[in-house]
C-alpha cells in the first residue's frame, strides 16, 4: 500500500488492526459485547488524554474510532448478535428508542457515527465535541445496562 504521509500510514495500520479485531470479536457471548464496549470507551478516553498531552493527531483519530467501537459493541449487546452494517446499527438504536422512549439510544448512535465519520475519515472535530460525544456514548451504555436489568 502506498501512503502519502506518516498520518496516512498510521491510519492504514489502525484500520487494518481494527478490521482484524472486529472480525475476531464479532461472534461472542452477549455479555462480552458490553464488556468490550466499556473497554473501547476507556481506550477512547485514554487516547483523548494522549492527544491533550502530545498533540498527536493519530491519538485523536484513534479516540474517535474507539468511541465508535463502543457504540457498535453496545448495540450488538442490545440485540445479542453481531451487526455488520451502519444501517442496522441505526435501526437497532431507533428500535430501542421506540421501545423505551429514551432518546439516549439515538443520541449515542449519532455520537458514534459522528466520531466515525467526521472524526476518523473527514478531519478532526474539536476536543470538546469528541469529549461530549464520548459522554453521550457512556450514557447510552449505562442505559443499555439499565434496560437489561429491567428485562431480567
């Protein structure tokens, strides 16, 4: 693969690693999805802290993509199976909203999509927007866990 600059090279390595881990992590017990979601969120916050300390844009992009990973894993937890398309993620979030009336499922999914698209592919949003998106994602994960406890 030919890279224009070091950032593109790092981005290529990151995408490759994420694809490999995504395939590996898709077929798993339901509870593993939520554990992985929290791990992704923790790692996203760590990468955001790394960016604050170093100014390294790769860390900022990784924070964005790991935030999206937290959303993806959380929504797979909600349905108990792997999801492979962005459309299906938004359908799951919409169904959760219809079932509960809680908009955090819509907001969390939108925050993840924002981080994935704007943060990772189309440039870097501000630190505040990334941090706020991660906060929304955390709220969504907490709501998923509460919902699961209510239905148990």
